[in-house]
C-alpha cells in the first residue's frame, strides 16, 4: 500500500507496581479510538501488528475509520475511511475483512495486516446488508454475518469467497446479537450466541435484547447443520453474559456467567464447556469477570474484573485457574462499548491490548506482559 502514512500518537503512561507491566497509550487523537470485540483478536500471529477502529461520532453506527498499529514502532496509520462496524476476521490470522464502497457498489475487502494490501473478495450488490460483527473461517474461504430479512427473520448468511456464492445457513427470531466465531481448530464449526426471548419490530429494531430464558450458546457447522447446544444458561447455569470465545484448538468454549459479585467471587463465573457436553467446568474464582479472551495457544485467559473500581486486567491459566492482576485500566465502564476494556493478548503474548477512557476520550492501550508471569500461573 503506497499511500500509507505512519504517525506517532503513543506515550508511556506508567509502570504497574505489582507486576512491572508497562502501560503504553497507543492512540491520543481527539476522536474515540477503540479495540474491536476481544473474542477474535484482530492482529497478526506474530503479535507485530493489530487493527483498531476510530469513531468520528459517538454513534457507533455512523462514520468510522480503520487504523493499523505497528507494535514494534508503536506507530499507527489510517487504512480506510467511511466504513461501518460490520467487520470480521479469523482470529490471529493477520487478515481483516470490512465492507466499503467501490464504484458505487458494496464490496467485501480483505486487508493483509502484514503487506497492507487490499483485495476485493466479494461483490455484495445482491447480498442483504449485514447487521453486526462477522467471522471468517481459518482457511479464509467462508465469511458469515447476520442480516435481518423481515419480521422474525434474523438470518446468518454465509459467503463462499471461493465460489462467490451466498446462502442462509441459519434463521431464528432471536439471534439478534450472535457474536459469530469460527472454531480455529476444526475451522468447520461456528459458535453462536442465542439471546433467547429477544424481541424486535418489523424493521429490525431490537426492543428487548433477551427474555426470561436468558442467553445461551450453540454450535452449528459451516453448512448450518449439526446443531449442538452448550450446557450453559438455564436450565444448566445462570444465563451467559454474552461474552465467550473458543479455547485455542481444543474445541472447548470459555465464557462468563451473569451472576452476582458475591457468587462470582466465591463460586466463579468464568467457566468452560464443550458443545453437546453434559456440564461446564469452573475455570477461575476470585473476580467477577465479564469480557474475556484466550491466547492463541489456548493456555491463558485475559479479562477485566468488573467488580473492582479500577476495572483491572486479569490474566490467568486455563489449566490451573490461577490468575493475577496485570494492570489497572481506570476506564469508566459506561454503556458505550469503547469504555469497556475488551482486552486480548497479541499473538506472541507479549502485550495485552485494551480500551480505556481514563483521559476522558476512549483510546487504545497496551500493557506489557512481564517475562515469566504467565508461566508462573501454570
């Protein structure tokens, strides 16, 4: 990409005394910059580059920009203007997908975070407009996202990027916020959040995000077949929060439960479950977790402790459940998603990337992971 201009907005913030983690503010512009949902880390496998969004309005559905950050130089560069938050990726793949106008037509664009080359991979002229964040299969062949096709018709649409065809693979009246995620192991299964009891009007406006049944999860394959529920949410557990991700290539899913602070601390609200399994297992206790993510190798988790005033970043071992506070975020944790940390590990586990509006404006931060810290938790 010849016309890219690298700029520097980063600055050192502080060294967290308990762990020695160094906090770097990567962005400092006057607009809201934010990390995308942490479930599918939008970065390269080697951890050298990541992509983030910059809002030119407080309305997340209005004009946004795509920016890239080089973690070695800490410099950032504008990649694309005038896009909406219907982006997608394959976790840690280094490829980022977004929709942009080209010659008056909607086109799906694939951006390589390494070469910064852009490729038009699908003409979306005849495809219904997508509603939310999508997912791409590990082999980069399939793209899946949500569309509203009419009253009661929330539909998962799969694009075949090789054959240039599309089809509806699943349709329900209440998958209004599916948080789609391809399994990085098999590459065939798709994890879907099911907001049971959600209500929307004839235009697709969501009037109720979830009903008394509470949120749960299920898995289907890339053809929309082989439905398997996860044993989470009623009647198995308390409702899922809607924050979940695959644990590396294990086929197991990590998630958080919507429970009281006291119960989360004593009994644990960070759990793991297999699609079609009998019951979940508790991963860690001691904090009330909310958003979570897992390292590329599936060994470690990271999330924020929402019960503590500073909303600290907590890292831990999937195997032992032992965890430690890496640093504080000092974010306001308001309704706006870019005040939530949405923390994730870079591909090499050297950094944790997160959001914070500690300065009054949402910015992207990186916290270094001191050598040996994660291993000590195993």
